[in-house]
């Protein structure tokens, strides 16, 4: 293993493999470097009063310039020191080569979740992960990870406002997050909150503003003179409904046209959905007969959902290599050293992602 620094006990530099070879990863952007050069010019000037009396010495100016650099770096969202790595090594103990262990906040910062929300296959996965963190792991994140969390959440809300994609999912996320923040703010002193209490109050106000914006969101009417969903034959529409794995999606689609509403109320459709998500033993405990004496599978689905978790489906998920202990997106891959890498791969659900970092 090559040394990454002068001393093997030090963290060492971060290196990125490019087409031209290995290059050292610089967290500062070019824009920040230009700002630093301007601040350096200011640091060598001497500030004088109207009486030509020197206020600060050169050392004071240099100290003030360094402070301005730090504030500029912290406030510049375009130059955040968050890595966008394709894979990370999940280590839970210290070794000679690696000091410390990988935490949830570190993994959240290093993996490229900011770009993942732009991929429709990964969007629901990232939102579900943010929701699980909001429910139980928000206080375990470091300050940098919390800042990254809310930056990604801001991008998600803006994407939903622009594309109008799956607003119901984001509403559930914001509802859970606002409930958690209300509990934490009321119990300040009893729980550990990283950062000033005013920052958390400001974040809560931002979440309430996002909720109001999503509540007032109006779906744009599509103007299209070509083939529409209503023009498809009944068997094709029915086939589309049978491919949904979420009951709320079926109900939402059923509100589009009277034909789709009729198809969405099919008992056989909801029975298949219940059989997909729940075991037969679970049916017997929560049987809900209808007025005609038949089992109301639609009510059964939502009743069982309160007691048992449903199966999750995502277009793309993170994967974990048990041989290399590496976490990565499947389509990006990782440098696996196993003879048969496919036997070592394990899909990682959002809940499993959190469980990986529980020690």
C-alpha cells in the first residue's frame, strides 16, 4: 500500500485517479482561490484614521484576513468541502493504515448524494434515507454533515417545485423532520444539538416555509395533442396499475379519469398488492370484511401498513461489498479484489445504510 503522507501515522493527503494519473484532491475551488488572493492583498495594507493614526498592525491585518478567508469559505456554498466519491471504505475499527472509523455523517458527506437526486432512479432512495435520518439519526450527524443534509434537502425541494415529481414523498419527509426538530428544540439541554439553537429555529422556519410552498403547489396541465394515457386500451391501463407497488400511487392515478378510478378499485388489484407486501399469517390477524361479506383488500392494505413494513422498491440503490467492505453505487462499481465480485455484492436499503454505522 503506498504511503499517502510523510508520516504513516498521519491521515495523509487525499488522491484522485484521473486519466493523467493520480492527483492530489484539493478541497478549495478556483473561485475561492481568487477570493484568497484578494484577501491577501488586503492583509498587507495598513488602515489609517482621519488623523493618519495607525489602527492595526500588519500582524493584526493578517489575522483579520485569515478570519475573513475562513468565513468566506464557510459561507460560500459553491466551495463546500464535501467529497463526491464513487465509493467509500467502511471501516469500524482502527488499523495501522487507517485511524478511527467511518461514521454515518462521514459517509453521508463523502458519497455523492447531491448528484444522486438528479437521477430519477436514485431520487426515492435518497429521500427515504433522509427521512430515516430525520426520524432517529439527526443528532448523531456532525455539524458539516448536518449542513450537507439541509443543502441536499433544499435541492430536493427546488427540484420538486420545478419538476413536480413525487411531492407526496417530500411532504412526508418534511413532516417527520419538522416533528423531530420541534421535539429537539423544546427539549434543548436534554438532547445534544450540534450548533446554536437559533440555527435550528431558523432551519425549522425554513421547513415550515417549504411545507407551505408544497401545499400551494399547482400541477401544470400538460398540453399535448398526441397520444395520452386515456387513449390506451383497458388491458394496458390495467397492466400499468398492476406494476405499482405503492397503494397511494394507485389512488393518485385513479383520480385522473373515471376509467382509471374504476380500474383502481379492483379487488383483485389490491389483493395482489397485499400478497406482495405481507405474509398470509398477517392477513389472518387483520381481516376486514366489506358490507357484502367479502374481504376489503384495499382497507386491508392500509391497515396492515400500520403494523408491518412494506417492501421497498428502488430503481438504483447503494451496494456493499462484503469482501472489500466498500459501499458504492452499483453502476459506478468499485475496485474489487475478489475472484468473483458478484458473489460479494449485497444491496443496501436505506435502513441497512444506517445500520452499517451503528457500533
